[in-house]
C-alpha cells in the first residue's frame, strides 16, 4: 500500500503544532465552531506544507531512495529520446533485450543509444507533483509518513525563517532516513587477538 500524501502533511502539521491547518476540512478537521481560525492564513500554510512535501518527495527520489521503473521500446533508429519515456528520467540503470539479455548502451544529455529492436529499459525517475489527496510512489515499509513529515517540517521552517527549528527537523529527517535505509541483519565477526 502506498503512502498517502495527506497523512504526511497532517503529521507535519501535528509536529509543527499548527492547529489552524489541522482544523481545515481538507485534513478532516472541523472548520465550523472554531472562532480563532484564520482561514486564509491556514490555507496558505496548508499550501506551503503541500509545496514542501512535493519538494521532499522529489529530493527523496533524486538523492536518497530512487524510484525505479521499467519501460519497453521498439528501437528502430538506435536512439531513444528521454521525452519518449513515460516518467522524468534521472538515471538509466540497465538496458536489455526482450529475452532479458543485457545490452550495451550509452547515455547522452537528451537521449540514449542502444541496439535496434525490442528493448527493455530500467531507469530511476523523478515523480510528478502530488496533490493533497494523492499517493506517493513509495510503498509503506522502510519509509514512513513520519520520516517524510520531518522533511516537510524542515523545509517549512526554513521558508518561515525558523532556522533553529529547521535544523532540528532536518537532523531528525536525515537520522530517520539513515536508520530506515540501513541494512538490518548485518553480522560483524568478533575481533581476534593475534
């Protein structure tokens, strides 16, 4: 099951203790009955949190945990333009024929070259922007809403000029990300004396 973007933004609003955003109906809050709720300010903060969430999502895919896709092509000319891919290409990982035999390929600025014929290309990509009700291309598992929320909070605090809080949330984000990506079953043999 993929991570819901709304849950990440809601967790970020909780961590930031932004009750105005939490009370908006977009996050299933109860807008009516709140006297102190400034709707324009709360919606502006929600839009900022959403923008920060999309920035973190792209950062995760581009730098930390790549999103991988495979796509088949009928290569008639030996050149495949990156604009022909269904997603925004970051890196070409492998090229194989339809029988899964690895093929030689070369990557250039706007295209890749590979042998003619039917080929299968494995590549990492940058995700498109997600709206509040969308889902991220990451499955729940190592990566959680809370880790993404830490990153959202760090970016939000930078934009708002809260630099001490930004440093705190950035450290939490990077530490949590490191722990999530670390291999779990690593055996280190005991040291022996000579």
